DNA sequence: AGATTTAGTTAGTATTAGCTTACACAAACT
DNA sequence: AGTTTGTGTAAGCTAATACTAACTAAATCT
C-alpha cells in the first residue's frame, strides 16, 4: 500500500509556529495567509492538518498550555528530588516571577478571552484555566502542608481562592508588560511579593 | 447661517450602544454593519462621528473607563461624607465584589489586550490602566493610613504592588466568569477575600 | 425666500478573509 | 512496473468587511 501518513508529524512540526503566530498577531491579524507564510507552506496544507482556522487556534491554546505544564513539571520534580531547595510552589513562583510572559503565551489567552462566544474556544479556555488553577491549588496546599515558618492559619484565604488570586496577579503582570506600564523589575516584584503574600501571608 | 452641528450630541447618544456592542461581540465580530444596526442608523453615520472603526473602539474604551470612574467617585464621596461606614477602599472593594463584571466592561479590555500592536489601542489601554492603578493605589494608601485594626506594617506589599495585585484578582474574577469556572458566589469571595487580604493582610 | 450647512438614505467599491478545487509529483506497497 | 495514497503548488471562489460617493431632505440663518 501507499506512502505513510505524515499528518501527525507535520502537525507537530507546524504547531509551534502557528501558536507563536497567534500569540504575536492575535486571532484577527493571524490570517490564514500569514499563518501559511510563517510556516513556509501554502494555506492549503494547513487545512489538511486542521479543519479550519478556529481549530488551529484551539490547538494552539492546548499546545501552549501543555508546554507550560511541562515546564512546571520539571520544577515539581526538582522540588521532590531536593526538598531543601524549597517547595514546588515556591519554585514555580520564583520561576514565574523571573520569566513571566517571556513566551508571549498570555497574548493568546487574551485573544481567546475575546472569542469566548465561540463554544470551542470557550471550552478550550475552560479546560486550560481549570487545569491551571487546579495545579496551582494543589501546589499551594502542598506548600502550606509542608513548609515551615509562620503560618497564619485560619486567616488565610482558602487554597482555591488563593490559586485564582495568584493567577490573577500573574495576569496583571502580563497586562503591565503589554501596556508598558510595568518594567521587568516591577513585574518580578509584583509576582514574587504578591504571590508569596497570597501563598502564606508572610513577608519572606 | 445653517443648521447647527449635532455631532457631539449624536456621539454621546450612540457611544453607549457602540461600547456595549464591542463589549458583547469583541472587536472582530463587532462589524461596522453590526454596530450600525444596533445603533439604528446607517454605517455611514458612524463614519461621520468617528474617523474609522478603530476610533470607535478607542472611544469605547475611554467611555467605559470613565463610566466606571464615575461609579467609584460616588463611593469615594460617600466614604468622605460618612467615614463610619468604612473607607473608600473598602466600599469600592465591596461594591466590586458584588457587581464585578456586570457591565461586561472587562470584555472590551480583553479585546483591547489582543489588539495592542495598534499604537492607538495600546495608548488607550495604557491610559486606562495607568489611571485605574493610580486610583486604586491612592485608595489603598488612604485606607492604610486611616483604618484602625491590626496592621501588618512592614510585611505588607507596597501600595503600588498591592494595587496591581488587586487589579489582577479582579481580572481573575472576570476570567472565572467568562469561562464559567467561577460562580457568582465564588467570584464574590475571590474579590472580597483576596482583595481584603491584599489591602491589609487581615481576615476581616 | 434663498443660501448654506447638516442629516438621512441608498448604493456601491476595493480588498481581503477563509476556504476549496484541480492537478502534477513523490513515495510506498504488490 | 503499476497502483494507490500522500504531499506540494497554483489558482480561484464566495462572502463579507471596512469604508465612500452621490444624492435628497431638513434646518437654521440673512
């Protein structure tokens, strides 16, 4: 029988390019023509890999989320291997404070958030934020359980609330970056300080 | 001489309709046709009031921001008139916790945040967030200065950081609403708890 | 009334968007 | 070799979008 199907590989090859195009351009300006050009293929090809433009966008959301999760997982693994270097929550927070927004991932979330009347986009976003806050929440719980130091006990917001708040603070950093209102140093302080504050209510 | 120019009045009349259209539909789906239909006029007319679609969008951003500020101002005035009922910061927080997102204002900010490669849109956003965080910051300072109760002093994040964090938490509430991941009650808790926490580090 | 500017209506244009068709070539199999 | 399926290239199609032009009617003035 005939030549083998390389669709999956091709999709994997173009996915990062498509995702970064959506990140940089937003949904509207990431025209199918622009996407194809960046991929160095004809528009045609993209339509053999994904049903339509929206599918390319949704796939980009999933892809970028999973990239982030892989990154986090290495930090979680590192924390497990070497507990003395801080909890996973602390490491993620520190990493995020230093690199928040570097990937431009947040830009795609803004694009998605203004396309939420589409059920597929909304579903992808929901998936993403649900998993994100879930992971953050369990990391916060893990941190509060295992970390020494002055706990503020009952006064602390619940882990679920704190998780959403942490996510919000990170988003604020993104907005500060996007508008040019917050320098890299200030963004770092924002994520680190407010994040730590929400994590355990202590000044570090 | 000839008939008087009603341009300003007409603009003021249509502005809320245009703004709500952008809020509901996002930039992309708020076509000039759709905008005109909602306004009950021909597209033509809109182009006599604003230079182009982008100008309508930017005007909407400014308009919605100013609406919010007027709302806040009444709370600030009320706090000044009756200090016993809580500081302005507390009132704004409480109000926001209860009504966050009702206006759909946040939807336009998401749309704007994915159009930031346009200098005019970026400038409008920058203006908006700059004023917002400025007001929040001064309210936080006012609160910390005047409020009684257990202060956590040096451990608190600076007012500027706290202002951005509060804004972020509010945005997280918007995301939770938009994705359907946070119920009204949970959003309220999020804004109230995390907000209060960031405001003064006390459990209320 | 007549001049002059605004307001409303209708129609239209140029471009571009997303998406498809058609066809030649390449690679795997029997 | 021949068949079959996958891949690449080129062109094109339809619908919609942002934006304009042309014209009529209505106000306000002298």
